[in-house]
C-alpha cells in the first residue's frame, strides 16, 4: 500500500535525521563530545611549537603539549581469578600524559575531578562510585568492554587505574578542561571523552604488531638486544620511543611514544617524536620480552 510505504519512509527519514549519529550500535548515544567551535577561528599549530601565545587552550594542549602515549607489557595481572586478564597479541594501555615541552609535568590539576581512590600523597582519596559507572551512565558499554580488554591494572581492579589516569593526567591536559565542553556540559562527559581519546592514540601505536612484523615476538628462550627493539619501532613510527625495563634493565615492560599534537588531543594529528627520556633497558645486556603465563591471557576482539 503506497500510503503505508510513504509513512514508513517518512519515519525512517525522521529517525535518520534526529537520532544521534550512531556508529557503535546504540539507538541513542548521549553526547560526550566537546564543543570546539571556538577553535575554528584559531590558528592551528603543533603543541610545543607555537611561536605566539595560544589564547584558547581548549584548541591545543598547553602547557603539556609534549604528549606521551604509554603502554605496558606485563605477564600477569594478579587478579586472573576474577577474570582480569591480558589481551592476547597486544600490549596494554597505560595512559596519555601531558609533559611540558621542557620535560617537567603537572599532576592532579583539578581536585573537583578527583576520582582516584589511591592518589598521590596530599591528594584526598576518592570514595564515590567507580568511573565504570560513569561509562555505563553514558550508555557506552562498547567502551567499557574495550577498556576491560586493553586497559589492564595489576593487583587492583581496572577501574581504579582508569580513574587514576584521568585524575592525575587528563585534569592537566587543557583540551579536556570542563570549559571545553560548552555551556551544556554534562558531568563526566570529559571522562568518557578522555577514555575515547586514549584509545584513539593507542591505536596509532600497535606495539605488539610493530615488533612482531620485525620478527620480535615474546619468548622465554630467545632474548633481544635493545637496539633490535628500538630499530623495529623506529623504522615504523619514524621516531625513537622510550623503552622501560625492570630487573636491572633486562626485562622489557614499558613503551612511551612521544608526540606533538596538531589541534586538539581528542581529534588532532599526533606527530611522533623521539623520546626525551633515556631508556632504562640495558644497552648491552640481553633483553627479555617474556611470554605471558597462558592463564593470564585471553583472546579479545581486535
Ligand atoms: C605558546 O602558548 C603558550 C600558551 O599561551 C604560551 O605560554 C607560550 O609562551 C607560547 N609560546 C611562544 C613561543 O609564544
Ligand atoms: C642488579 O645488578 C646488581 C649488580 O650486578 C646485583 O647485585 C643485583 O642483585 C641485581 N638486581 C636484580 C633485581 O637482578
Ligand atoms: C615466561 O617467563 C615469565 C617470566 O619468568 C613467566 O612469568 C611466564 O609464565 C613464562 N611463560 C611461559 C609460557 O612459560
């Protein structure tokens, strides 16, 4: 019947126009996006490379324009029994840190957004609902699932680690300031937006695959030299990341990718740069990139 057909077409059209753009399989996703409309009239620059004052600090991370995407390689979580496991074939997320262009950095910059239950001394511990409940309130179960797969804590629940990273670092990153979310700011939308931004940056640096493509795989039999690991990463990111080792510089455990950001930290371009921090891995001793305990790993969706 033509009239029914027309009616359903109009309905379909109406929902296509009025629904929040849906790329994640939800019928309606509450807004977690910033309001960067005032950045349109600002000159775009790479952070730490501006030659004039950055007037609107929502538009470029400043201070803190040397941005570090940090990752861990660990072989266990300590909470395997409660299902907290490591993602097979991937390093895990540590965070996204602001570093002043001179190597110094600030932390816990906004105590009104302090959600860390175990913060640095001098910072009051948070005792309210976990940041996982913030994510649920925004209907972002997809994000929660991703974070539980790839953003893994050791010896304590994942959500404490996420809260720590937000409160310690994102509150010192100007593009996540509350003022950047406009007059209709909804509490915690900056938290969700930060988590999404961390994951976007993490995707730029798939350490496991970058190493594997150069034949460097976790092994309890074969060790590597620091130079081999550095060359593998440098040849693909065009910059030397920081590599961290434990056990007298012999066990690979961390990587930090340095960058300047063109535009906002949420959506801008990350120009990868050499580390400003010296590696704690031995330049001469064999470096172990250990296989994980099988019971500490699980298959996850890529
Ligand atoms: C870059 O912008 C920041 C923030 O406005 C300012 O403090 C700094 O002096 C600027 N750098 C230069 C070289 O003008
Ligand atoms: C590190 O090396 C020093 C000196 O070689 C040694 O005494 C110490 O036991 C080592 N520490 C570890 C954790 O292997
Ligand atoms: C490899 O060695 C590490 C460090 O000793 C250990 O934790 C892990 O269980 C070992 N993995 C396998 C598969 O043997």
